[in-house]
């Protein structure tokens, strides 16, 4: 790997079993093949001059109160949501700081196998996402809980 490739690589921080990676891949394959009917439009709310997923707003607010500044977020796909206007996995990105380092370790302990954490060295940020698709509402609630407990 060249230095340029290494700078743009993502490092997985959280730990997941081989079986969980297989399950994740299977869930994705099922999602790709299933009919994607629009059931309701994506729900967004304004926050800091940005539209964010309504499901994720309480978690973003709790993260801010915990001293974690978020950058990008999406609550992802749900069986009840519009499937084309979403990310497959709920996620939040935040700048890598000492406080964020501490929170990431706390969140990994709290959320365990439900949380996928990657570090993007080139952007000096973490990406915290749901490990499985269709678990996005619970991810939002668990992330909010982890932030409140931090």
C-alpha cells in the first residue's frame, strides 16, 4: 500500500466476529434483492442550519452535551422509510479529539456488537455506524443512551 492509499484507508476500531461479518453480508444481499417500496418519506428536522434525520436528533443533541462535535449523520434505511433516500447503515461522524477517543471507547463497551467504528486518518475523524442494516432506530436510541451515560 502506498502512503497515499494508507492516508485514505479506514481503520476498523471495533471488534466483530467472523460470524457477524457473514451475517452483515447476508443482510446486505437480502436488502439488495428485496422490493423497495416507498412507505413514507424520510423524516428530517432542522438543526444547526442543516437537515438531519429526526430519529437521530436526540442522539446528536446528547453527543453535543457530552462534548462530542458531530459532522455528518444519517439515520439510514428502515422497512418503514423511503429506501432510496437513505444510507444503508445509520451513522454519525465526529472529529477525532481526546474527548471523542474516550467516547468511542465508552460507546464500544456500551453498544458492543451493534456498533461499527472506523477511523479515517486522512480526515482525522471517526465514523460510528450501526453494524447491521434494519437496526437503525435501535442504533439511534443506543447511541443517545451511550452519550447520556458518558
